[in-house]
């Protein structure tokens, strides 16, 4: 009986570690190779805090007797979590500049190996290669929980709490933000959200939970040994998450049960060779699973709810009509002052790539509430100018003003906060999220995207989330695709994906919207939807600027056009005016 | 400061650093071209060593022939990984994360397979004598000299190949813009295959250089692979000389650290250097800033 309880405890430990890693690996799509180290940091911290002091051991520090601060187990558990949290934050500092995933792999891999080595060397802190022993067990009053049958309940509660916490975080607006970053951090930044902070928090929170489990394991086993916190164990935890299913916590539960029972079962068959056999089996399972079913045993979004026929996200909201949506969404006042300055002014922008001058002194402006098209032959510098306005490409010289203020070179997320947002030629919608979730990502100032408010004011967050969903649905309705709201975007046609991207832009409430080739690669029927959608943006009073090749499209939509050639503005006016000028038409069509 | 100690540490730093440079170039060329975080590189390192030991002890092959068997095994392991696993996954547009996880799976399963087949004990390759050469108070072994010569000859060959030959330039083209490279008729499969052959050959050489001095163990590949990663990132991804310089620097740093630190802390110095470089100059010492 004790044996089974002991095995169950080790599975529950693995499960809790896996669930916390899934928050990072599955939801945020970032790999940590050092999860076992945070597990260990928590263990050593808890051991040092709860071990008896020198005085309690008789006043003399004798060799072989390990001492600590003699804390109660509960504050020690909390401290272990905080220490693991801070350690993770510290090592992820370089990641602030390098959000690219491979750097985190490199960094955590090196951190794992170095820390594990240090644990064996720093005798005064970790007790050296044999670690610390004599860690006092958890007790409630006079009851000491030391037998497996007793401790199993503690671990069960901890596992349930960790799953609930990770579920709460992962399925919240904050989790949605993580999933967005996993797919396109540039798109998240273009929606006015800091692309770095959520990832650092996911990493640190995941480490904190591992630290907490480490403390509990220290209390249960009574000892902490460096050889328990190896790279092999880190990889084992990764395997649990990946085999179970990235981004699916239930999958991790299943994965932990399967892989956690592997060693005890193998021990019955092959005895002491169980450990290498276990590694061969889960290593091979990882390879085979990724080749045949990369989404894991339980794919993302597949939960108990799906089994009884409930759809993800529910359908509680009624699909609003276009008119209802139009009434509810923000109307921008175009302003009646005829002397008001243009909302965006571009002065003398210059950009060279090596010896090639792409933009050579372009100046123009966007008028409030109008649709302005940047047109011109290929290589005229349209996209380059566009990228310089959006802050994705630094200009060599020249300035960009937004509402009279200089915003040259401001990063994309800053510009979005100031009311200027862009779309991408290659859409960059979040493929594995629903259309509704995609658009919800555009909504600004969501309390649920702040980790602190998620913890402190969960009810306000839920209330705000209903408002966010309603608004997202309105944006989709305005573009005529509300009925697809709960479908995953990668199930939609390319044309519908472009509409989702425009709806997402609309949800930002930015009044200046820059669209990069909104109809390129779109089928004719969807082009009509895009045209009417952009017309709706104008109806709401937004200022729109677009780069577009299709003259037909520009003629139907644009109030004004800026004609570029060889990096300079050579004409401005209505599209019809420009197209009547023969020399421009020749330039454009290359005849 | 003891100057003769410094000189001795510098010499051993150069020897160790040359092997690290080889590892850096080996990992760097694969990572820069394919963007795959090829952790399974460790399998080629250990596989080469075990194959040479097996050829020598079980087949009774002479020393040099055993080394050739080792090299062949290393290259074969790299090729099998690319052709059997990475290539079909790329074809199905698998994400880099899933490809990395495959690599991770291989890097876990392979050393444990070695342990099941050959046992967990150290394996020794019968080797020729290794006389010590002394210049003044500084000593080096013949093996050290061979290590330095072999490493820098191979690095120079690879770096020249990539910069000077037509095929080498198509490797650079694949690295900087795969879509455009394919559009102008570069065969991506062939480029990837060649890159894996070069990278695996270099890592096999490093594995054999190690085994002809030390011993082979199932998990021997992991630490050198990580050193290769760090060297390549330190020097700058995409530059052969950068990765080589990164490796040499790592060797010197860990060797010099013995002047003021216990030997156990060597890896900490290496990690510290990497942390600092990533903070201050994320593109690496010789890397170009991303556009």
C-alpha cells in the first residue's frame, strides 16, 4: 500500500511540474530546459529554511549536521516559490532583448548544466554532492505527515491547486496574449501590447510553481540531492508535456500518469536496467509522436467539455446584426475644424539599403476620416514608407508626425497606444486561435491581460472579458464574418483571414489604420467583402491609409491617392484625377 | 603572477579552445543554415567514439582504420537524423519547436541505447604512445599538437569552402534567404544534406580527438554539444571564423579561470561569458546585427 502511495506521489510531483511547464511550453511556446533546476532551487531553499538552527542542535555546529533557519513549513514553501520566481526573472534578463525562442533554449540549457554542477560544489549552501538531509516533514498541529498514505493528500491538493492556477492563467486574457506571442510577436506588438513582459512572467510563474513543488518534495523525502535535478529530469518533464499535448493541461495529466508509471513497471521486467530503458522509451516516444501526431495525445482545446458536445468558447452571445454592431462600436469624430492639421504628416523621409535609395525625400499627409492610397509602380518605395511610418523600419532621416507630435522611430506597440495601428501583407493572424480570440486580442486596456490584476481582481477581469468578447463579436459582425467567430482561424479561407485581421485592427479603437495590401492573394468574392469592410471603417470615422496594387480597388475606395515613383511623391489627388494624367498611367502600367 | 603558469594555462587553453572551435563551427554551420537547434549532434559525437572503440576492440582493426570507422559512423548518424526525421518534418511544415523536440528525443534515447548495448562503464580506445613535448617550462603532448593542427586545418577548409566555392555560396544563400535561394534554383535538400555531412564530420572528429586521449561514456556527447552551441552564439551565427573564435575564447577563458578559481567553477565562467555577450552584443562577436 505504501509502495503504491509512494509511486502515486512521484507521479503527482511529475504532473504538477508538467502542468506548470505547459504554461510556458504549450501556451507561450517557449522551451525551458531548466525546469528541474527551479524544482531544485525550491527544494534547497525550503530545506535551508526549515532545518533546525545551530542553537537548537546544541550550540555547536558539528560536521555532518546540517543547519538552517528553523522556519515553519508554510512560510518556507512560499519563500521557496518566491526565490524560484526571482531566479527565473534574473536569468531571463538577456531574453528581454532576445525574445527568439532558440536563445531561451540555449540560456536555460546552459543554466541547467551550470546550476546542477554548482549544486554539487557549493558545499556551504547545498551541502555538496550528497545534498541536505533531515528536512523536517510537514505537520498540522501535532499530526506529522510523513507516511506516503498521509502525504499523498497534500500532494493531491497541491496538484489540483497547480492545475487550477495554470488553467486560470492559461485560459484567461493573459493566456490568450501568450498564445498570440507564441505565433506572431510582431502582430501582438502591432496591437499595442508589450511583447516581452508576458513571456517573462510566464517563465517566472512556471518556475515559481516548480519551486513550490520542490519544497513539498523536500518535506516529503526529507532530503534534497543535486542528482535529482539533472538535465535528464528536465527533459523528462518536457516529454510529459509534449506527449500529453502542448497547451492542454489534461494532456499533461495523462502524460504524467503514463510516463510516471513507466519506471515502476519496467522495474518489474528488467530490474535495474529500468532507468536507461525508460529514457530510450520516452525519447523514442517523443520522436515518434512529433513525427506522427505533433499535437500530442490530447490536442490543444480538447477537454472534458468537448466530450459531452460543448463547443469551445460557448455560444452564449447572440450574433449581432451589422447595424447593431455599427451602433455600438466607437465612432471617431472626424472634427469639423477645417483648419485642423492633418492627422498624420510625413516629412522628407529617406531610406537607403546599401547603395540603393528606396525612399528619397517623401513628404505627404493623411487627412482625417479619409481613405488614402499609396500607389505607384513596383519598387516605388511604398512598402518601405509604410514600414517607416509604422515604426518597424528605422528611417535614415525625416520625421513622422501623429496629431502634430513627432513619433518618428517609435516602436509599433507605442504607436498603437497613440492611435495608429497596422495590418500585415501576410495577415499574421493567430492561426490556432478562434476568430473571436484573434479579434479580442486587439481590444486595448484589458484588465485580464495584466497578470497582477488577474490575481487581485478576478471578478472584474471576468466582467471585462464579457465586454471584450462582445466588442470582438461586433467587430466581426461589422465585417460580415460573425458566424465564423468560434472557428479556428486556420480553418478559414485566406480572404476571411484578411477580414479577421481587419476586424482585429478595428478592435484596437485606433483612429489611424494602415493596411498593407489588404486584397493581395484574396479571391474575388472576398475582395468585395474587404472593400465593404474598409468602407465601414470610413463610416466609423477612421483614417485609413493603404498600400495597394489593384487600381480597381483603389478607384472604388480611396478618397485620395499619393503617387510615388523612385522613392518620391510625384503627384497627389483623387484617384481619377491621377489616372487621367497619361504620364502617371504609363508609369503605373509600365507601357 | 606566475608567468610560467600563465604560459602553461594559455597553451592548454589553446588546445582545449581548438577542440571547442571545431565544435562551434560544426554546430554553427548546421544551425545557421537549417535553423534547427540540433541537440542530436551529441549522438554523432558519442556514436563516432563508440564505433571506433567497437571497430578496434571487437573487429580488431588497427588504430587509423578504427578512426575511419568512427568518422563514418558520426557522419552516418547525422545524415540519418536529417533524412529520416528532419526532412520529412520540414516537408510537412512542422514548426522549429517540433523539430527541436524530435532532436531532443534522439538526444535522450541514443546515449541510453549506448548504455544498454555497451554498458555504463568507460570504454577505452587502444592508442599509440603520447609523448610529451617541452619548450622551456611549458609542456604539451603530441596529442595536443595533433588536436590543434587537425582542428584549424578543418576549420580553414570549411570556412574557405563556404566563402570561395560556388556550392559554399549556395549554403550562404540558403542561410540568408531560403525562399529566394530556391527560386534561383538552389537545391535545398542537397544543401541541407551537405551541411549535415560537414557538421557531423567535424563533430565526429572532435569526438575521436577526445576519445584518443580520454574515455568514451554514453553521455559524453552532451557537454561538448552545448559548448559548440555557446561557441557559435558567442562568435556570431552564420560566421565560421566567428564560431571558431568563440570556441577558442571559451577554451582560454575556462583555462585561465584556474588562476583564481577552483577547477569546478570553469563551466560557471563559460556561462558567465555567454550571459554577458547575450546581454551586450546579442548578435555575437563577429555577427552582423539583424536588419
